[in-house]
C-alpha cells in the first residue's frame, strides 16, 4: 500500500520556476501526492511557498490570507511592459533622488490604499487570465483593490537602484508598488528581483530547498513536513472527550458543556491530542464542524501514536 503523505512543506522556491512547476516537482518527490500551494510566486520571484500535501490541502486558505514580507530590487530610469525584468524595457529620464524623497515615499505608501492590478497577472476576467489578454496587446478596465502596506523600507544602493523591504496584505502586487514608488520619485522603475521572506509568522529561515528534499530518501521525507495544524496555531484549541469525538468527526453539531474559548473558529483535537479539524464555536457552546480530517487519517494518526 503506498504511503499517504500529509503535512505542510515550507518550500524555498528558486528563481526561474513557476509556482505550478514547483508544485508538480514537490508532488513527484512525495510519490505524486495530492497537493496545492498557497500564495502564487511569479517565476521571477524566489522564496517562501507553502505547499500543503494530502489532508493539509483543506487548510490552504489560512496561508493565502496571511500577510507577506518581501525583499526586492528596483531599477530606476526604465519602464517595463510587465513591471518586471521579463518585460520589454524602454529607457526614460532618471531623476535625482535624495533621502528626503525616499522618506516621503515611505510615508506616502505605508498604510491602507487602493492598487490597480497589472494586466500581466493571473486575475481572471470572464474566465480568462489577464496575462493572456496582455500578450494579445489588449488592455481592459480593472477594478482597484484595497491593500495594506504594514511596513516599508527603501534603501538606495546606487543612483539607479533601490532595495525595498515590504510587509503587506494579501493581494498586493510588489511590481505595481515598485512602479508607483518610482513615479512618486519623478522617474520610472521596474522590479529586477523579488524574494518572499515571510508569510504570517513564518520566516524564510524555515524554508526547505528542492535539493534538500532530494537528499532525503522517500521514506524519510515526511520529517521535512510541518504538522497539518501548523497554519492554525493562532486559533484557540478544544480537546473533545471520547464520548463527543465520534459525533464531531462525523459532522454532527456537538454541545460543549464548558470551554474557555470565545465564540468563533477553533482547532479541534481528540482526547489523545489528534487533530481532527476546524470547528466554529457558538455563543451557546455549540461546536459546528467546518473542515474535518478523514476517518482514515484519524485512525492512521491514532495507530501511529499507539506504536510510538
């Protein structure tokens, strides 16, 4: 019987590889396991790409909704058709930039704002990704999106190069931010490099390279995975008594007689600390199942616990 892999791989995606290609390579390295990634990274970008494997795919959204951190490099005095190094470049006027101008840009772009998504993006309009329309030379109206720049640092490395350090909400396009910052400085600019260094509380220091995965024999690769509930550590947790476990894991609304948890989303465990899913706790103490682990997973986890 083939091994069933369940967990979260914090991949350090290399530059030059699409997120989908990275996903397919990870799937192959884990025996063609079911998997999905959270938070697309362009081929140009490197860095943290969480890949949820097996039962962990049920909780991808908890990564996608997290804030993200990036390091990027911007070249000034040029305009790119895509906003990054993959587009066609045209040289424009390079303005003189001083520290006061950089400080003003930091103030201007930090906080809540609206951002116009680029044509070269995977956003779909009438079922078609914008980048396909852009490749046909088409430009169509796009609605601006609300974003938040939590923190921004701009360092000038040379007259025509800026380093950006950004922490931002989901849905923020760093390419567009780089272009907008350049325009505020009186010039044009495009992204020459981008690296995702953080996602929520997770740092790239925890990232694992493809080479590291390949070094391990297939049977030992599960030790590279984080537990399925890794992305839910911010939620309150409830442990069920044995008489309540079966009902909850079968999707039955369960009445909790006592809980220190406030109403809202909770991660749910059995009496012997096996993660069984995500629940919603009401003000009246009713626990409703939202996403459940499979019975096969629960039994396998319990058998592993008994063996160990």
